[in-house]
C-alpha cells in the first residue's frame, strides 16, 4: 500500500472526527458564540450584493457535488444519460455557480478589507477561514474548468473520486481509487478536508443552525392600550401555550 493510499484512507476520518467533535464541543460550551457575528450594521451596500451571490452560488455547488459524488454513474446511465451528456450538464452550471460563488466571496473579502468598522470586527480566525474557503472555491472551479476544456478526454471522476467518497461512509475506504485521480482533484479535496476540519471553530458553524424551535414557540400576545385602560393587568389571565 502506497503512502498516497494511506493518506486517502486516514485523513478523511481525521477531518470528519474534527468536524463532528468540534461541532458538539461548540454547541455544548459556546452556544453564545454560535453566530455569524453579523456586520450588516456597519455596511450593507456591498453585503446586499456579495452575500446572495455567495450563498445562492454555494447552494448550487453543493447540489452539484451531491449529485456527482453520491449518485453512481450506473444510475444515470440506466435512465439514458450518457457520460458525455452528464459531463457537460454538470460542467456548465458548475462553472457558472463557481464563478458566482467566487465573485460573492471576493466582494465579501473586499468589504471586510476596505470598510474600517467591518475590518475592525474581523478576527484572525475569520482571516484563516476566508483563506481556506477561497482556496477551496478556486481549486474546485479550476478543477471543473480543466475537466471541461481538456483537449483529450476529461478524467471521469465518477470512476475514482466518487466511489472513494462513498467508500468512506461505509467504513471501507478505497484510497487506491482516489490516488488514481489527477493532481487537481487531490488539491481540491485536500483543501476541502482542511475546511471541514476547521469548520466548527469558525463563523461557518452557523450553516448547521435551523430555526426549528420557531415552529413550536408559543404565541406572542400583544395587548393594546384599550385593554389596559379597562383595568386588565398584563399577565393577570393565564394563556394557553402553543399555537
């Protein structure tokens, strides 16, 4: 077994362990820090442009990764989608979404660097996070563009990277498959693993938040001045909790 195979067999589990344990630790001991530390109060014009570009772009990127990594090639072929059709059907939206995501994060970084109050609120942790995040986006976009415009037949990552990714989750890692992928895939996946490892310790942790409790919260009861004038004291009558 080569060093490359060992690397791709072990490192993903290290990153996954840091993601899970770090998220648990952050939720257990730093609930008040579980936030994006919004800076909208300091500057909103650039934020209104950069934030939607980044968030909508990254959602499409995540969807594309899910389809490419989780759905086996045999499934798409079974419904009549050839590899050539899949390749271009994934490359074109992927490049558009990648460019939008990169432009969005570039605007957000520019905003943080050039707006004094926003820059003052930026921590070292934020700077490290932005460097790794931008590196992951650039590496992924470069890999997609290289595959789309290669003169020869592009590397079919669904025969190497995708089976390796699925093997991680069934605890039967196939590092040999990932080792066969081109260098651009190695760089992109390595940077992504670093990003996942530091994820719980950055503002990115807010991505795991969902306002589920909002669906089950009790009524917010408002009382007008007329009720107070009639002598009805606030809180004097019990109210049934719930919807």
